[in-house]
C-alpha cells in the first residue's frame, strides 16, 4: 500500500524577496522528512515523498497513493495550510490530519480564541488589530503581548513582544503589521508556566502526557529558538486538578475546531495560576529529535515509528468509516 508524504518544497526553504528573517521556521528539515519516510516504511507501507509545488496535482495523480501523510504548511495566504487537504478532498484521496477548514480557522488566532470564548474556555483578553489607527482602541491593561495573527513556530515573537506601555505597544504592533503584512493579535499577558497537550484520535481521544515548556523570559521567542533556550519537562510536574482542567480544555478545543487524528493545544497559566488557552496546532511538528508532540508520545510509551503508524491508522479508519456511511 502506497503512502505519499507531502511536504513543503524547495521554494519554501528559501527566503523570497523581503520576507522576514524567520520565514521558513515552520518548514520541516530534510532530516525530519527522511525520518518520516523511514517510519512510514517501517510500518509496512510503500513510502514516497512529494514536495508541494506548482505541479503537485499532476505528481499526485502519477503516484496514485492510497493515503497521503500531510505535513505541508504552504507558502502564501491565510489558507496556505489548506492547499493540500482541499485538493485531496477534491480528488477523493484520504490523508492524515485535519481538513482544510480546520487548518484555515486554527491559523487565525483571533478567530480560534473567539470560538473558545463561545465554548466557555478561558483565554487571555485579546484584540485583533489591522492598522495603526486601531491601536488607540485597544482598551486592555498592560502588560500585553503582541504577535502576528496568522503564524506559527514562534514567527513574529521576539523578546520585545511583551509590552508594558502604549509606546511599546505601538512600536511592536507596527513592526508586526509592516513585517508580516497581516493583522496582529494583542492580548493580555499570561505570566505563568506554559504547557502543551497532545491529542490523538477521532471519536475516541487519547490525551498524551502534558509537557511544560520552560525558557528564560516566561515565553518562547525567536531569539530563544535560535539559542536553543528551551527546556521541555514531560510529563509536567503538576497537580491532578490542574492536569484535569487542562486536558478538558484541550479536548474542547480539539472537538470545537473539528481536529482529526492529532493536534497540539498550547496553554499558559495566568496571574492567578489558572490555565488559559493560547492556540491549537492541528499540524504540529513531527521531528523525532526536537518536536514537542513526539516527546509527548514517547513519554506516553510510543516510539516514533509507533506514533507515525498510529496517525496513519487513524486516517485509514476515518476513510473506511466514511466509505461505510456512504454505502448505507
């Protein structure tokens, strides 16, 4: 059985024009792509890599895979992560992970947080800002945190993202608006510990051991990433009550966004020590060496190969269930 690993192509690895210095931070290294192909092969599948490029539809048609393992982030636009799943749905090829709608919504941090508020999930107060003029209408108490509304992998997050005055807010927000050419998210800063919840499954969910992310400034910035200033503790050293609440929040987020197969939910403690929702990533990194999700899987007793195999199994089960529903 043939499984095609769809990943970002060479164009995504190069800085195009005047894009920011952290452009490409979301894209997987060659070592990760090789590790995924080896893991898929170790599970008994015929694994083949396919780069996302202009001729992607033609290449997929020639390969004729029975399943696609999707890790492609895309390059441009609000719906860049939706390109691969939307096309695969169009040609009826099953794939791992969430569909295009879930990926597009979750990439929009403000929209995702609004959905969480509607479901009663605690999240820092926030405002979406599209222009310098709108900054004067941000009536939130300092300190505040400023970041691009539609990026991941710490893109647009610097040590200067934590602002304590109107002057700092305007400077940082204008930098985001100008550099990333998109809206920015301004939210109340949660000063406490940061955690990640990994989720596997569809109808029935498996919640992986919670991981705590520690770094010098109480948030993970691009500077920290460059200097490898991150400590991961998994399982996190927390009480049962806090653990239950964070797992419940993660499950609500996963169900609300319509996530499939796997995802990671990021949470942070506020000034009162209460967990708050930051964002959800339905396309988390799968590096065997440094990705949070794979560390959580190992802490839960799964090797890298077993994790990748389980993700493929979940996608096949979904596809089979869908075929059965169509028959009836």
